[in-house]
C-alpha cells in the first residue's frame, strides 16, 4: 500500500533481531524476527511520523498479534516517554494520550528492548553502527535527545553482555567504500 525504504529497513531490523535472539538464552529467534519485520507496519497506510506507531499498534492488535503490536508501539520509545519521539506528532491529542497510557501501562520485555536496539542500527541498505544511525537521525531532524542516545548505548551493552559477543560480530555492518 505504501512502498518505500521502510520495507527494507524492517527486513534488516528483522534479520538483526533474529540473529541476536539466536545468541541469547530465553529469546526465540522466530519471534524476534517477526517482531522486527512488523515493527514499522503502520507505515503501510502512507507517509507518516508518530501516526505510524499508532496505526501499526492498532492494526496488529486488530489482527490479534499482541506481541508484534507491543513492539510496533514500544520501538520508538526506549525510555517510555512521548517527548522522546523524533518527528512530527501527526495524530490527535486524544490518540497521543492513548499512546501515553499504553506506554505507561507496559512493562517492557526483552523483545521490546531488542527491537529498539535493532531499529537503531538498521537503515534501508543494511546495518550501520549505532552512532552512525543516531547521527543520521540527528542530521535529518536537527536533534537527538541525549537520554535516548544513552539508552540506546545501554541496550547495545546489555545485549553484548547477554550474547557474550560484540554486536557487530553477530550482526555485521554493511560494507562501505571507506571500510
């Protein structure tokens, strides 16, 4: 319904999530892959910003996919704070309040954290360093909240410790002319 680079980005998030989950006790590779694949499904309804979070969550809940719906909601809020959203608030105040209530009521699990991390390293043509991805977002939107940045770095450290491996040995970065 809305072709674009978000589809390839979602495929890279899914691939990374599956590979990391395969290295982590207590995480299911297939569940992680599916949650990664569907985290941005709200973009299928058209070009949007915060609306893609709301649309993805409601669409997946209506389909009965609660786990994937959770990650469609949680992937943009690694600190569970609406003000950390980077982009336009293109939904009504009522829908924003609904998202805030849902976030407040959620207790994040490792799949939420995993998709947040993978969303922060995947671009439309592969995996990049966490710093490169966050700087890319910062350059496009003019800012990147420091607390959100720090949380992403903590998620990377958490999963590296859980895997006992460097993130980029499990999920190799794309090759660029400089590499």
